[in-house]
C-alpha cells in the first residue's frame, strides 16, 4: 500500500487552506497530486523507505500534523494504486485509515456496485446492470469478450481489469501554485441572487488582483456553491442531500483580467438556475496557471475593453500603495 488518497475535512470557508495542507504532504513525498477543493493523492513509495514506516503509519503522522498545524482532521484511504486508494477513502472514517492491500483487492471490490468503480459512468453502469452485472465481483467473473460486446472493446477491458483489482493508476504531481482559490461565506444562508452575484464579483476581483500580482494568467475557472445543508461545524453531519455543486469552465483565452473572470463566474452561476436555493458560501478557483508573458490577448475594436484594462492597471498600483480596499467596483463599496 503505497498510495494515499487524503480528503481534508475543511470548514465551509477553508478551501484556501488547501495549498498549505498540500505543502504538508510535500514534506513526506514530492509526488503529490492536488484534488481541489479538499483532497490530494500522495505516492509514498520513497517515503516508506526513507522513514522506515509503511503508508498506514505515515498516514497517522500526516493526520496528527494536519490537526496540530491547521486544526484540520482528514479522512485517508490507502492502496497499491490510485483507484484502490480512492475507493478505500469512501470506506474510511475520521481518525482511521482504510487500507486495501493488493492481495485483498478482489475481496474488497467484489460486493461493491458497478457504479462505484472510478471511470464507470451512468450509461455504462446501466448497461451492465441490465445484464445482471450489477456488482464488481460479477463483472470480474464475466468473460472479457462478453463485456466488450456490451460496452465496447476498450471500455470492456478497462472495466474487467479494474473490477479484478488491477490498478494501473499513477499519481501525477501538480504544483500547489497551479491554482488560486478564494471563498465568500455569508453570515446567514443567503437566498438573494443579487447578493450571490455581489459575492462572485468580489471573489473574481480578488482572484484577478492576485493573479496580476504574481504575473500569472489562468486557463480555467471553477465555481463551488455550498448550500445550507452543509454543517457549520467541522464535525457536524449534513442530511442526505448534496451539500455543494461545482462547475468548471475553460476560458476563451488565458487571462488575469477581473472583468473577464467576473463574466465567466456569472455565466456559470446563471447556468445553475438556483432559483430560491439557500446558499452558505460561494468559492472561485483559478486553475491552469501560466506565466503572463507566455499568454496572448486577442485585440478588439471595443474601446471600453481597452479602457477597463488601463483602469485596472491604475487600480492595481493604488491598491499596492494604499491597501486592497483602496479601489473597488462601486457595487462592492456599500
């Protein structure tokens, strides 16, 4: 068991703590893959040899350090590959690590529904269930040729291997600096769409300013809406309904322009058609960061866009000199 899948139990406003927690994992291994907004994969093969402890023992140390340094508990799954580590995480409880060895993988998977297998979508699961292949044990026992006739050659082979416990997944390191996040909590569960949009404007303005200060641009923007059924406390439990919705959109061109980020954030929010949803917080995350000098901007004949960018440059200089609230959109001044 050399791969850990960690989910940090962040408070509703704690998404911005993820980079520091990823840095904690980086003290044990450089092979860390961030899984925003609250998780990560870590390959501990080298760490096991270096520290003389197995992955489960190292998971206990990671949990203690996360609690001591950040006040954040975590849920951890361990396995020989990323698939089994992710699935073990679902069975893990706070304060304990659920570990699945390579030898026990078949028994661990056998009774699980086919839809629980990573990479199996609703359509594939529905097709397999229609033919009685509703558990991973039955899928593993089915002839490969049968699965390939049902769901296609490539998908059939992948599902057959995974159901039998063959885990070819690898941890793909991605730097903490590849994303920036900010969150806007409400003092009470908020129904007013105007206040939702105001929070998104504030978050987009902050992200844009941070990106420009770092001379970075982002290629994608992710919106996370956390609803009223999310517990206020770190240890509370919610009801059975979903507690959040996440949407990601690729930008037309990499940018750090606050107005462009705001338009995309508004577009994702409006596409959700929340109606009278009671929202506890809104979070924006800029991902796919690249150096600004490597990006290009499509010129337009719109003088308003050029004017906005010049104003943005002046506002950045004013904020750098007088503080982050020295210049802000009129809608945020109240």
